[in-house]
């Protein structure tokens, strides 16, 4: 009897141990692997970031010094994939065979380990030296404020304090927070990787509606609105699936294939 119990126990333990082993990375076929590698390994990605910040700096340099002195000028920038590179978090999920969860994201942000998007630090320091305030508006949750500020301060970013870092709560969508800044400041530029970072009109719209709104703002891109590349995630991806977050991986794959346009 004792031998039988021992055998069953060993089987259970071995099964549990097997279930805890990491998946064979060579067998993982995650659709996000190439976008993450583009962000981490493509010189073209770095070039696009430098291009965006070079253009942003050029626009800021055109602001009259008198305007800076007379007006309370500010810029508003997103954080994730605009200023902070979080590709390590997504890469880790891929290697572990997991998908995004709020708990996994919080585990990453608690590390305060994101690096800067290429060109971001120099640009923000340039803006600050010109006498223009910087406001960070991010959809990170308010309980991530301490770890976020620690990350920004580690990178030596200007205005990295509670007053200039406006995170998400259920009662404060980005437009509400933008308006808070605009109440006391003249906002001369907005930066982001997601079109929701610029105007409320882009939120939860279809692909064609997002196209139309982008066309409507055609004069702002490269002027007041500066877009950073993010091939990994964002509202563009949610729009593919018509904001149905319950789709299975197989259903998502089928949707992507249906949306492809050949000749």
C-alpha cells in the first residue's frame, strides 16, 4: 500500500514539474516575434525614432523666444513606446509562451527597467532647456506612479515628478488629462505612438474611420503631432479585431488573413 501511495505521489510531482517547465522556444510561433525583433534589432526602427525627434526638435527651434517668455508653453508626450522602450516585456512573454496580462505588465513596470527610445532623452532635455514644460500623459495606472517616476528619473528625464506625470484612472481618459494641461498652458506639441495620444476622435474607431480622421489632421503630422513607430501593439491592432478582446488566437489569425489585401 505504501509503495502504491509513493508511486502515485511521484507521478503527481513529476507531472507538476513537467507542467512548470518553460516551453521549447524553438517551437514558439508568436505573431508578435517579428514586430518585437524589429523594435529591438532593426536599425531602421532606430532611424525612424531619430527622424521623429529630429523633426520635433526642428519644430521647437522655430518657436519665437518671446513666445516662450510670454506664454506658459508645454509639450505633452506619451510614455510607453514613445519615450520608454518596453520591448523586453513583450519579448519575455513570447519566450515564456504567455500573453499579455495586467499582472505581467505590472511585474515589468515594478522593475523600473525600461530604456529610452532612441533620441528621446536628448529631445526632452532640449525642450526643457528652451524653457518649455514637459507633461507625461500615459495610460499606465496610478498605482504604477512610483515605479514610473523611478524609471524616468533613472534616465535623467526633465520634469520627472508627480505634478508632470498624469497616469490613468477610471475617471481620467487621456483627453481629460490633456485638457487639464491645456487649461494653464499653451501646448505646442504632442508626441505618441498611438493616435489616441493626440485626439479623442481616434478612440475605438474602425480602420476606415481612423483613416479618415488621420486624413482630416493631415496638416498636423510632423508639425504639432509627432508619431513614433510601434509595430508591436496599439489601437491599430485593436481596430483589426473590431475591439473584440474575447477572440481566440485562431480567430485573430483568421481575421488578420481576411484583412490582407493582395493584387
